[in-house]
C-alpha cells in the first residue's frame, strides 16, 4: 500500500491551532452533542477557521452543497410601538409625526406590488400598536389569503402575539388559534433578542420575558404551527449569555421540533439609544453562524440574513455553517432605520449568482423548505 492511500485521521487534515478544539472536533465527527463549556470555547477561541471547518462538516452532512433562498416580500403594517426598546430604531410613539400605520387596503396593495415578482412568502411584522385589534389583524390575514392564496403568510413575532393576547384579554393559545384560522401559516423568529433577564432589562425592558417568548413558541408548535428563532448579539451580552440562549432554543426544539430555521441577528446601533455601542464585525457575524450550526444540532437550517450581514459576508457564511441566505425581501425597514447600508432588495438572479460564486448549489424554497420550480409566469411548490 502506498503512503498516499493511508487514511489520514480527519482531525489532521485541518490545522487546529487551539488544542481545546480537539475534543470538540471529535464530538462533531461522531455526531455527539456539544456542551455549554464547548459553546463557550467556540465563542472564545481565536481559531475561527477551525470553528468554521467544524460547522461546515455539520452543514454538509445535513445539506451537502445545497443553499436555500426564497422569493419573499417583507410587509411592516405599522411602526407604532408602545414598547420603547433601547435596541430599536424602528418603533415610534403613536403621536410621533414620523410614525405610520397602513390601512388594510394599503397592506393588501403593498402585498400586490410584491406579487408581480411571484413571491411565495409574505413576512409580516410590525410594532405593538395600542389601537389595532386582533380582529383587524385577522381581517388583514383573511384579505391577503383571498387575494394571494398561494402565498405563505409568515407573520407576527412571539412578542406581537403576546401583546395581542394582553390587549384582547385572551390566552396566547386562543390568539394563535384565531390568527391561524384567519390565515397565518407560520411565525418568524424575531423578538427573542437574548433571554438573559439582566440584559433584557437594559435593551428591551418593555418586552415579554425570555420565558414568555419560549412559552409562546411552545404553544405555537403544539398547535402545529412552525416558527423560526433568532438571537440578537453584538450589544452588551457576553459569551455565557449567548450560549445560554442557544441552549434554551435547543432544549425547546428537543421538546417540540417546531423550529425550522435559526437566524443570528447582529445589533445595528444607529438611531437607537444604544448608538454608542460599536457596530458588528465580520468576524463576530461569521462566528455566530458557525457556533449556532454546531450547538443547534436539532434545528435544520441556519440562515445568513444578507440584509443584516451584507451579501458579501452572507456569501462567506455559506462555507461557515449557513445553508440559507433568506430572500428577495423587496422593502426592509427595521435594519435600515437602524443604519443598515445594504440594499432593500436583491433580485432572484443576484441571489443565484451569490450562491453559485460561493461554490454552492442554489435551491429556491418555500417557507417550509419545499423546492419551488418556476416557468416564465408561474411557480410550483414540489410537495
Ligand atoms: O424582532 C430590532 C431585531 C428583528 C434591531 O424569521 C434589531 O425568517 C438589530 O426577526 N439591530 C426583526 N436587530 C428581524 C427578524 C427576521 C429577519 C429575517 C428573517 C427572519 C425570519 C426574521 O430584528 C426584531 C429584533 O429582534 N432588531 N432592532 C436593531 N437595531
């Protein structure tokens, strides 16, 4: 046997500078579950290439080279919000002259603008408006379903659901049932921020607690609704807060299996009361993708949200654990109010190019990751 054919143990094929990563690599290779201490090590090591190498093993084991994207449109019906979260530049007080609230007709019209691009998903989130009722939101959903029956409605963060429950004096379960029956197909992952109560008191003290966010997600999953999940990083949290957040998501996923995708969200400080906090870096963004892929062994997809991290870092993330790059978006307000300099939308062709140039295979998906095939004028979801 020539020396070339001798099997080189996989851990020797990558230069691991930090010896603390060796036992983690062994767990990753054998499909073992990583611990809280492993998570801390992954956030602390300077050896980002080894962390990315390990995340890529898991990513390719789950998805090969496939990279998902969708043709979606964001709709933010109102930026009026009773919570004055320090992390947020989007929410405005009801009497703020800059605030807006769309009428139902405007929401349906906005949606129609996206329809011309054959969107498969409307991503609908907004502020906590003190006057819009549960019935108004149900009418909005019904109107969208009547006009765009093929489009998946991914709507309302757990925070919005909690606020509607409080305002309408109904249990969260009942609110979710009414929204589901009116047309809500799934829920986006926003509003989770970071579960640490110490940090929440400073960045979002008017929001539901981390426990309430998790409980609302649990209830949604029990009702058969799928949802995404997120973590806001790059503000005043520490590594232990991040690991704690990810392990709480993992524990809930063990119970319900209801999370589809995890999206790490970098804090954008401009125009917020926390604007003295330095902006995210490429290193931090890439690390958050990779560590999530390694710790969240039971959540199928990790999304590199290009609006938040720029298309260029999102493209690199496809080799560091991410298998999804989000969609065309069309109109984005939450990040752009907070200083994002990315464009508001990407064409389908641009998403395809980004993915292919990363050496990955693009697959257009619907919200629940069923492949979508297109002709010139129509699309079909392959079930
Ligand atoms: O809920 C608010 C966060 C979220 C800021 O589920 C901020 O597919 C950074 O959840 N800087 C909205 N972040 C975005 C979101 C999302 C995006 C893409 C896809 C999906 C999905 C979900 O953004 C908010 C909040 O957690 N946020 N303000 C800010 N200044």
